[in-house]
């Protein structure tokens, strides 16, 4: 990972940190080098990181699982209070299925925190890779996902948009979705 890749990764993590609450049971999809998990490990109850390149491990309340979510790494309904997926959603082959799986593993009142780049980022990333300023982190898998579809897909999974904002000069978007709390019986 080049310095620019690391800078952009830290920027995304910085945007997401405020939405990982003390005591959360965290699922970090696309955890890569577990940078986000390491930043929040002291304040969460547990953290599971899933990535196709991670070395499986278990250290205290942190577990790393090799695979892709939800295809190869599935979890029980309501297992997590927060699901993070930073620079991941644009790589997912079935975005609607991914959104539904996030909703399924969330406890009532839980949150999904995403960062999703604008499709124009692919062209910028290609130039940065050609100039050897960035590695691009699997840029060939972006599929040109249109970030404007994100809200529709997660609402379709039964989640409510809690926050949406642009960052990184408008080239990236932060989304926070909440699973409605169960109504009293």
C-alpha cells in the first residue's frame, strides 16, 4: 500500500469512527489490514473483520475471517450493533444482497456505516496508478458502481438513512443507515 492509499484509508476511517459506539459488537467488512478494528478495539465489546486477503486469527475479542461477506462469511441474525464497509460496496457483485445481509446481521437499532466513491474516482485512480502514486486496492473490481443507488438499496433492505455526506473533495460519500428498533409487543 502506497502512502496515498494509506492517507485515503485513514481519511475514510476517520469519517467512520464517530459511528462506532462504545460497547458495540462490530463487523468490519473488507477489514484488509484491520486498521479500523485496531482504532476501535478498546471501546467495542467485540470485533469481527472479514476480508478475502486477511489471515484468519482470534485475539481476545477480535476475530479475523478470510472470505467475502455474505457469500463465504455468514453470521447469525442480530449478531452485530455496527457493520462498517469502507470502500467496499463498489466491489460487491450483488449490492442488493449485500444490503439485505447487513440488515439481517444487525441488531435492532444497529448501524451500517459505508463509504462509497463517486464513479469518476475510477478514472482518477487509473491515472494515480499509472503515475505509481497509488496501488488502487483492487480498482479493477469497482464495477463503476453509481453511489446514487446506495440509499435505494439499503432502504429496500429495511434500513433507514440516518446520515449522508460528501468528503474527499466530493469524490467520496459517507452513508449511515439504522435498523429500526423493534416495536413493543
